[in-house]
């Protein structure tokens, strides 16, 4: 069976990062010798799943997701991963992909907090293609009986929106190397 496609969202403006003192776009910010986005791409490659990087500018996250799903229309499912989660483990990506075999929507959770990537089965295609605006796919997740998959991965909930969060991620990488 063909695996789902990992969609990496990298088209947002990153305004909060610059407002917090960041000198670059958050995805281009240096983190332990690579950019934030390079860490995410490394996890995508390590997962072995097919992946699509959505970098074109869109009005909102929903529009970005819809464009990426349209670009990968033949996929049997999708994992939506924002490009600002540099500590994500490839094992978490694979666990969500595997869980999609028994659920329509899969949301990883770490210590009770919902994270990413969120998995969507092929039957969600029409709803994903219809997305627009800032809300992303939250309405689809709410409308389904989402499987909450407990994972041991702080990286699935550690996004980089501010310079302080980048510093925290750097500290976490020093303390616990990714595996």
C-alpha cells in the first residue's frame, strides 16, 4: 500500500518571529548548525515517506494546505507538518502515518497537548481542498473522530514563533540530541 504524503508548510510570513527580535524569517533562523527548516526537512527525509514542501505564499494556512493537497492529489493521505517544528522526530512522523491505517484523522499528543503532524486519510481530500483562511484544518479535525496518538516527542509540540522559542529549542537540542 502506498504511504501518505508528508506536507511541510513553509509559506507563512513569520511576523511574530521578527517582532520578537529575529533578524531573519523563522524558517531561515540558525539552529544548531542548520536552519529551522533544514531540521524539519531532515526529519522528513529520515522518515522515508514521500513529502511535499509548500513554500508558495498564500493568504492563510488553509490556503497553503489546500494548495499542497492539490499538488499531491493522488496521495492516499496526508500528514500536515508546519515547517517551524525543528525538533520533530521521524519516528513520530512514521507513527502518525501508520495510525492512519485505522483512523480518518490522527493527531499526535505529547503530555496531553495536541501536536503535529496531523494525519488525514484520503476521504478528507474534498474538505482539505476546500480549505481557506487562517484556521488551517482545525475544523476538519473537530468534525471527525480524531484518533489522539500519544507520542513521546516534545518536538511535535515545540514550534518556533519567537526568538525566545528558538533559544529554548537550541537548549533542548544540546540537552537531548534528536533521535
